[in-house]
C-alpha cells in the first residue's frame, strides 16, 4: 500500500453488526478503519456491513454479501478489500479465491491487523521500532504461509515422496521461525540497552504521555518541551518513544511521548512493543490525553485504561487531559424537540458536570494547538511532579 509514484490504490471496507457491536458501533469502527486506510495511502470507495450472529467460518461474510462485494470490486477495479476484524488464514485464503475470479485481476484481501502492521512498518524509523514491527509481521505471517504456495499443490509427490509444495512451505516456515528467534534475541539486546538508559534517568521524576492514537500527545510534547517531535493528523504518527527534559518553575522532570493505543490492537504488536511500553510501566505519573472532540471519546478512554491495566500500569497516578476543546461541537436541541437528550446534545460545560466533576484536580481541559488553558495545565502538572519530588527527595527542596 505504500507505492509512491503510482496511482492511489482504492479499497472497500467490510464490517459486521452483531451482539457485540450494534449498527452505530460498527459504523464508528468503520470510520476508524477508513482513517487507517487513508493513513496507509489508499482511498475508500465503498463500505459494507452485514448482520451476522457470528462471522462465517469459511468466508467471514455470507455468500450473498460476498457476491455483492465481488461484483463491485471487479466493476470498479478496486485494489484492496479490507475487513475490520482479523481473518483466519483459511478465511483469507477462501476470500482471495472467491473474489479473484478474473485471472487478469489480482485483488488483495487484508484485515485490520495487517493494515495496522503495514502502517507501523511505514512509520518505523529507528532500528528498535523496525525490529519490533518486523517481529510482529513475522508472527502474523507464519500461519499464513500456506496460501503462498497454492500453485504447487498439483505437483505433490506420491507414496514415499514429499511434494514440492510441501517442501517449499516447510522451508519457508523454518526461515520465518528462525527469523522470529533472531529478532527476539535482537530485541533482548536493545531492551537491555534501553533499560540501562532508563536506570541512568532514574534520579528524575518521569512523566509519560499516554492515550488513544491521534489525540494530540506529540503536540503537547512539543508545547511542554519546546522541541519538534513529529506530529500530524494521522494515526500512529509516533512509534518510537521520545524522551525530553522539561523544566517548569525550575523543577526538572522527564517527559516521554509513547505510541498511541487503538481498539482491536493486534496482540502481536502489543507483544513486540513491550519494551516501548516499559516507558509507561516505569513512569511515575501518566498524563492520559483524551480527544474530547471525538464522538466516542469515552470509549477511547476506556480502551486506553484497559490497555494500561493489561500491561500492569493501571495503578499509576493519572492526570486526565481533555484536549482539542477548540474542536468540540454539540447539537443543541430545539425547544419543541421532545426526543430524549443524548450525549451529543451536551455542551462542554454540561459534560464537565457529569462524571468528570468528581475528578476535581485530576483532570484539565485544554487546546494544545490554540494554547488554551496551558498555564493551568502546567500548574497542575507541576504540583503533581513537586509532590512526588518532595516525597522522594525530602531534603532537596531548593528547587521550589
């Protein structure tokens, strides 16, 4: 998906509506999948949803819906079909056979996991990030190798002979397994180096920016540290953890910008990026950045909290920072509208009076781009860092 100099690839998206995700949730997931697709450089032409209690074990979607998809992608010369959930190797193999009925056309079938892995591969800049991504890709690829050698199925040997296709598959599996083992060893070496670096920084209070992808963590990092960490309106703009020294009112501390979380984050990526997430686990304070302008910011907040709990960082002191208040909009109800109010009818002031009201000094509302309430944010963060510093270094109070 990242071929520069060629025409922009086109895609169709497919999601399911079932008990675990209703129509609104499925639409929201497809919105996110479309953003991921655009981040990868492709243009979405059409989106499909289907109501199914469970995904079809053979082709994920039903035969009728699959026929509609096949007709559209062939008629419109679509390059990629992207599914919002992870496909099994068998499902992916069957879908490619069913969709690629025209021999002269080769339409790719990928799932959400493969799409995220491709974006990570394109965004990786350092040796550490590249190794982590390659490991995740190799783990994802291993059970899917069989489909690469379908063209050799017909020349399998007879009794007492091993077929050429099987030989190629086993050879490739061994190569990928060896590569996985090599990458894991390389990561261990890099992890030890990074652990040493973290120990060398142990004398200072460490603050980590965490949050859903594309909520403005890097912008906040640039604002606080006066540095130029890469930031843009795309998912996963930051993969490598960036650490900067920040000073507020003569009190220094270390601030790290970490990779953003996302719903349905591939487990292979979580496993591969463990060392990157160590920066979160070993931080003294977490600044959880939330995009309050996003319609489902509460769901995103819960995804991050669950991920933090999964990696063993759920008990850290957390400061909630609701960012992008400049982009917050709400639908004000008309006086004669008697339908029940929903969350989208609440103003920012109304929202602050809900569950957020109980957080008191544990949350702040800012706009990093418009620099709104930044002084208040710095003051709250300073007080939290100061309290930890006084506790850790009770005789070192000349800084404040």
